[in-house]
């Protein structure tokens, strides 16, 4: 199904505010996205080109003991962030390009605010971006060239809005993948491959990051009036994001005792 293409020829396109950042810390980015999701009514696209230092980012319901090699992480002082959305676990760094869509449920004609429908729409959008650069596929919940993943996705859906964010592997450091365990629940197309066989780099398929980001702007223009926007990233004092950094003590506690049940942990966080 192609969303919105027939209707949008005859009606004014909704506004999409485009915010570009260069190397913003991933924690700052996630706090910003959560604020825009919960405290604004605009449609947003956030593009962040790289982040430092290398950081592990987990979904809201992921279990650290099953997904992270905790002892090497503690030894090397790798930050671990638990974000406000679902999805899997990634390690991100300066080779990662982040793209996030935050939209009202009515922003895209014909789009139902359910995970598969949102994935279908974003898959169509990125199909335009990557046309001519490789054999692009939406495989289960991943973006892949042929059978190798280069983009991981996460979503959060509220009463009136949704967020879909992606970490794209423009490049990656193989040794950083050693901080992650192979997940017990993996997409079928992974076929038990380790990280080095399962992943690929976007820079093997596209000539530059700017070509990628310009392609996103062009593809969004089929659905929205895109407006470049500068944004204050400081959080208001009364906003308490649920995205958190796990402290070294949190990680030590997981090693020395059983990890708390996920449901109990989530209930303690503000929504």
C-alpha cells in the first residue's frame, strides 16, 4: 500500500520541521526527541550525523544481562543508555547517522498508527532514498542491503503521535560490536550470523553522507512541506525524560544479582 500519494496531490501538504545536528550526544538527542513527542504538536524530522563517545543504546524493555557484555563495558567505561522507545540494542558512534520522524497520527493520509503500518511507510520512503544505490529491503523490522542489515529501528506510539527513529551504520568499528551479545530473539533472516556477517556499511553503497541526508529531504517533500528549523535543545526544568543512563553501580548490581523484572522497572519511570 502506498500511503497518501493520491490524496496529497489535491490538498496542502502538512508541515515537517527538519532539524539537523552534527555529532550531538545520543542522550541529548533522545531527550530532545522525547520532549518533541510529548510537548509539541508539530511534525519533526531529526537528523544527527554521528555521536561520541561510543554508547550502547537499549530499548525500554531490553534486559541488560541478555544483551550486553557487562564486564568489558565496565572495564572500558562504555556508557549504556535505556531509551524511551522499544526496539533492540545497538552501539552507536561517529560512524552512525541517526534519523527520527515524529508525527501526528493524522499527518500521513491513510496511515494507521500501528507499528507495521509505520514501518511500511518508512520503508517506502527509504526505498526512494536508496534507489540506485543498492538492493534495499525492509526485512522484518530492519533496513538491509540484500540480506545484510545497515539500519535498526525503534518506535513509540502515544495517544495522538508517534516516533520512529533509526540508527544507520554509515560505518562501524568491528571491535565495538564485541560489547553486544547476540540477542536470544533475532530476526529470522539473520540466520544465526554473527555481527560481522550480519551487518554492512552504508559507505560501501553511497558516495557521501550528504547524498543520504539530501535524499531524505527530497523524499519527505513528496508528503510534507519541509522547513529547516533551528531548535533549542535544552530541556525545560519541568520536563523529566524517561531515557536514562545506567550507572556503573546499576551494571555491577546486575552482575551480582538477578536483573529486576522488566515490568517492574518500566513502571517506575514517568511516561
